[in-house]
C-alpha cells in the first residue's frame, strides 16, 4: 500500500467530454451504473487523465485523447466553447500521520489554431493548524511556500513543485490512481517482462506483476491464489512460466476421483487454453492485490464473461480491498447489486439527458424500497426503476466554482 493514500471525497467537473457539469461524491467503494452510452467511461477516464497529467506533459495527455477539442464538452454553440476544468476534494494522510483536507483544481482555455492555456490552477491543504497552498493564474504564481517556478501557459505547475515536502503526497497520490479494463486476449498472449510494480490497464504485463508478488510479497500471492480458487473452482494454483525472453501464465487444475486414499489428480494449462472468464478474474484480482496498491482503483465491468455464481467470491475480494484503498466499479450487472452488504449510498446513476451526461443519486423512492425490504438494488436495476426518477447531487452545479478565493 502506498505511504500516503488519498481519499477522493468529491469530483467537480465542467465541460469534460460528454459531461457539461457534474458534482460527484465518492465512498470507499462506489458503483457507477447506467445504460450503454450514458457516459460512465468518460467519468472513468477522468481519473486516468489526472494520473497521466502528473507524469507526462499536459499537451501529451490531451493529444492521446484526440486533443483539447475532443476532450472538451461539445455543444451546438458556435465559436470556442468555455473553458474545461475539474476539481478534486480529498483527505490525505501526511508523512507525520496527520490527516489534511485538501483540494486541487485547474481550468484550461481553448485558443485559436488548436492552442490552449492553463488559465488557473490551485491546490490547498489544511489541517493540524497548518495551511499550505498555491494559486496560479496563467503565468502569475503565488504560494504559502514562497516558491517561484518558471511557468509555461501549456503546462500544469503541480508536477513541477510536487517534489516539495508539502505537495509531494498530493502529486504521488494522484499519479498512483489506476484505471483497469481487463482484456483477456492480452493476458492470453506471451508477454515481455518488466518491473512488475504496476499492472497495465489491460493486464498486458500480468505475468511480471505476479512474478514480483511471488518473489517479494509471498503472503499476498498466496491470498490471490486462494481468491482465484474461490472464483474458479478447480484451479489449484497459477504461476509464471518462461518462454525464452517471454513470460506466460500456467494454471494447475486438480480433481479427485472420489476413491479413499487416492491423491487428487492434476493437469497444467497455459493461459492460451483458459477461458476469458478465468483470465478476467485473475486480472481483476491482480489489480486489487498488486503491490504497491494504487491510491485509487477503477475497474470497468469486472463481471464481464464471469459466471454469476462466481461473482460472490470476486466481490468479496473487491470489498476487502476497499478497506485498503478507494475503489470505483462500473457495472451493468444486477447480480452485483444484489449483495446485501451494498447500500444505496454507494450507487451513482449515470444517464444521458439533453445532450449531456448527468450523474444522480438513487431516487428517494428507490432508497425507501431497499430500506423497507420491498425490492433490492438488483431488482430496481432489472425493472429500470434505479435509472429513472433520480435527483442530482447538487441542483445548481452549473454555478459551482472550481476555485477558492
């Protein structure tokens, strides 16, 4: 687990992709539900975008997404749309074990000829009778630390001053956030070895991550194996196998013929022989248990290609991991919402209305149905009630300010 994990309490968005404006609170474990095309993937990409911004130039992060024109919310209005911006509200433990409340926000303005500039960027940390901050307006900068960094209008300043004692936890925590959309075909292929310290978003280096877990975190590796057994009955173990300069996964399945005194029989399979469901399951479990654990883990549709009967064991792993780091899941699966430990406060309903993505809390009627044991959350999803008649978290989000004055 990383030394200073961040807890994102709220995300405020203005004009990001399909989202005109949104104010989204988060729990330790949060579920994004909604119909196809509602915009769940755009919310997910915000966290990867933020993580990228801490390690690569702003222009490069925008270019990988098609440029600022593709990232800004599109409207029917002519001319240059208003600026795009976002804000994180968070709590973060500092190195002296003091928790501080904080915020980080920035706003980017489009200019002619596909150019842009950062019009404002702000970070504030408050706690233990201490208050650190910086505030940047294009190329002017002020700070509680007396810093005077050289500013580029097309670059963020946090990655520049994030090496300071005060702001390093913020930089590292945002950079550590990871988004996963596990692709079984990538796990099935032979893989080139790497450090194994961070699982790639599609699982394409899972062999190196598991090899590093087995070498340096044997207890975590054993726990992963036990969880995999629960999700995929018959799987006895998994290990990495070398093929010249490449690596693959090798699974051992065992069974007994039922005769007393006889040992179980076993057979080995490499990853190219395993089902999509098995490969996705080990990808999700590895994302949850990798070391060091990311500050926030987002997993898109973990239930895809996995048998409904195995979801209980998989979600037990998710729930346990959420005690160590913040987790966000997207799902279309009513069976996941059927788990009794899940409550309506963990649900965010994503919908497409009037040309933009909206994020709602479940309606009061839906919440009362669950609390009175009239219907479960899964039943509400199956019937379509969960995704209708909902209320915005903040009715006047178009007037929300990203910055503190």
